C-alpha cells in the first residue's frame, strides 16, 4: 500500500495514509543507514513531526558529507529544505533549493534537478508567487518527460501545474 494517497489542491501537500506511514516508521526503528535516514526524514515530515524530521535531516546531511558523495548530499539537502518548507521557513528553503537546482543542472543530475525544482516551486507556491511556481512546475514536467518518467513520477508535477494555473485564472481562490 502506498503511503501517499493524493495531493491537497489547496496547498499541494501530500495526503497520506497515517497508519501506513507510522507502520513504516516503526519498521525502520533504529536503523541509521543513509537510506533509512532519508526515508525517516520524509515520514516524519509527512506525519507532521517536524522537530524529529529536522534532526534526522541534519543527521543525513552530515552522514553524506562524510561519505563524500556529492549527489547523495544534494538529495539530503533537498529533503532538509522540504522540512524547512513545512516548518514555515520559506525563505531559507527557497535559498537552499535554488542552490540545489543550480548544482543539479551543472552536474546534469536530472532526477535531482527535477526534485529540487518541484520542491522550489512548492515553496514559491506557499509564498504566493504562483507565476514563478508555475515556471518551476512546468520545467519539472519537462525534465521528467525528458527522462521518460512514469505517470506516477509525473503525477505530483502535473497536479501542481493544474492547481497553480487555477490559482492564476481564478483570483481570490
């Protein structure tokens, strides 16, 4: 069963199966591998446990810095910026994500470029800058299509485009 069940059209946040997310978090237990830390960040964030998400996100960033893998570090930074977004630290998240988009472009890390651009678009959406958000969302759709992504991978971006366009065409929404 999938943990993410859809997207809220008012704020683009993921709708989740709380029981499935909690169960998965329990399965991860005390695991400290990088993949476990990364998954925990997302689960804590989705469950609204933002202090724990922030702590684990910082641990994941430290872990990847020591490993020396710049691509994994970029992924950890994107996940940490997502936590900042959920904490309402929008300017900090926007700054970090802009750096992540640029770094991913330079290294031609397509999946990370798409992820950072989508997340930056969501931050811009939260800030009320719908036009800039739409630019990021459309660019993300283009990147995913270029990579041959599945419809499941495209879904969040396509929903974001549709919702943002409706916010732009229906003022006061």
